[in-house]
C-alpha cells in the first residue's frame, strides 16, 4: 500500500541569526491523522523549526508545502488562517471571559455589527460536545483548572476556520510542551482528545521532554541535533535508548556515570544552620544544617514548601521567626543582598521571570550578580570581565559560545547554564538550585547533575530541589522531606533510602 501524501512538508529549511545557524538544511514531513513527535536536545532547533513553520520567524532558505501547495507565512495569524494552529505550554487565553468567548474570541458570530451571543454559545457547546469534552461553555474560564484551560485552548485552535460545524478547519495542530504542568489523569484526558482529533484526520505535531509520553501517544518521530536532521523514525522501530543516543550524539556512558557515582562521605563541618526559621503562610518553623561540600536534597510534593524554604535561606522572603548562622556568624536574611554577601546563591525555578533578563546578552546576564555584589560604582575591568565570562561559557559548554548572543534566543538548557554561570562566577559557599533540570533535555540534565557532583567534591555546599525523587536520591548526601509546608524528616542517604521510603515519609508526615 502506497504511503499517503504528507499534509505538510518542509524541505531544506535554513534559519540563521547573527552568529548562529539555528537550522541547517532540515527536512520535515507530517501526515494526515498522525501524531508526530519532534525530538532533540534543548538547542537542537525544535522551537526554531516550529516558529519558521508558523510565521514567527522568516525563512532564509527552503520550501514549505501545505496540502501540495507552496506556502510561506508572515505571521502566526496567516498560518492559522491556512489551517496550522499552535498551542503553547503557557495558556494564552482570557480567564475573565467565558469558555465560549475564549473559543470564539476574535471571530465572534455577528449580525448587523452585533455579537450573536446565543449562537456563539450554541456553536461552542456543539464543538466541545463533538470533541467529547464535558465543559460548561457559559462558565468563566477561570473556574476551571489549568488542564481544562489547556483543552479549551486546543478546542479554540481546532475550531478556527470551522465554518460548517462538520469538521475542523485545522489541518495541522502544534502542541508545544502541553503536558509539563499536568498530572497523570490530566495527561490522559489530553491524550484522549488528541486521539479524537487524530481520528478526524488532523495531523498533530507534539513536543515533549517526557519520553514515556512520546512512546505512549506518538506514531512517528523526527530527531534534530544541533540544528540538523538526524532522522525520521516510526516510534515502534526505535527504543528509548536508541532515541537518546540519536538526540545527544553519543552513547549513554556519561548518563550512566551518574548512577554509578559514589557520593563522598567526608563532608565538612557545618556551613549553614537554621534554627526555628519560618514564615507565616509560607513554611512552619524548621531546623536545618548544611555541611561544607554537602548536597542536601529537598523532596516533597508540589506545594509542600520546598521553594518557600529555599527563598527564606536566600532572603527572597523575610522570615518572621528563627535565625540563620553561616560559618558560625549570625546573618540577617532580610534581603538577597545580605545572603549574597554571606556567600549564598539562588537559582530560581522561574528562570525566565525571576532569573534571566532575556533582552540582555549572555555576557551581561553572567556578570550581573558579580557586578551587583561589588556595587555599581565599581565596574569590573573589561579584561577581567571578558576572561571570566569566557571561562564559564567554556566550563558549562554554553551554546552558542557567543557572549554577545541574546539570552532570550537560547534554548532552555543553555539558559539554565547561563543562570548557573551567573552564580558560580561569584564563588558562593552555598548554591541553592530550585528545579534546575525542569523542562530541559536528558543531555543538558546530565551535564547539570554532573556539575553538582563536581562542585560538591570541590567543597561547595548545594541545596538541591527536584520533583523527580530519583534525581534527589542520586545526588544528595542528606534528604529533607517536606509535607504541608513542614520539614518532617531529614534522612541520611544510603542503600536503605529509596523512592518508596521517601513517599511513605511524605504520606505519613513523619520519620519512618
């Protein structure tokens, strides 16, 4: 049986930015009624390819064919009008409006210049019903959780151009990291909707860092590496080990080294000691010690108080009880400047809103904390600044290795490395890492975890927060367990400390 014609075909795609060739001669094709994964490390070119396709970026070289006809879009609106819709990780809707208003926003049915509210609600209800969703279209969008809002965004996308109510005007649906904030049940509801759209003939381009989800929902995958095409494969023909090797361009030895790593037991004396430290509405008073060269991991469910604890230790939130000593000296954690002065650095989980300045260059972002610690009236000499920046770009393998590149154009993994460089350049005594590997690929994740091990071996203390228990277990000397914004246990890591043991401690709220 002959293979059907692709609904979308991209051939010889080239996209360049100043000093960076983001895509080099990339081919990509998408067939009707399939779910197709676009895979690759952060920086491989996935987001750039999607933005070229949807008109966010102009195309330098190559051709795009949709339904057999050559196209080139000047904006996402043009792409959407042609039948290519995109739903991003962050839901871009209006929570103060109803579900129906969000579905039809910008294309409300009108008569003689007035919106036909009854017709709009009826058509929205029919569209929701056709897709098998149980959603009240008259309710405010804000009354629904994020997972449902994500479904509404998809309904809006596939409903665009649907003039007769009998079928979707969308030929291609791009879902960019739609599951990153969803729990297991919510992911399954999203997958049910995706399968329904697939059965209707919609071609779905799916981007996710969760490999298990790729193998559960996708039919075919295209793998990119460093802006080039590695290959196209049926999911059933490529196992996860093979996929990872294609993505990172090397065998998995560097990843396995982390599992085989023997943690040092010779941590030093106490570096930081918190006694009765707490904040009303944030976290209950707790006692905590972090030793020199120790990796102390924090485990707990979402909302358990991990970030709140870290923010108190950095002075980002002011405690209303307790005290902190560093190297035996009392430190007033009234503001981050005091913590920085005492040798504490903090990489926030919200690197885009609380960490990086996207419009500044890599160099300017890296040097920011060191310059702030010196004071703005004492600028760092240019030669020293450039030498330090070059050193950390090389040490952390930041790509592209261009200090003048805008941080906002880097991949998530490389942005995380820039944030790490900013703090490492200050040579802190304690480095607080809040979800440093969230939303980045397996290769960048391995590099960051190896860096944590290396820093610990050099004597730096690390407070490490991660949602993945295996990650915390792999790296930590000691594990602090939180539940309901209370520190309920501190466990010395060893063979008897397992994910199950930690989960039992979280569940019971007490030391097992």
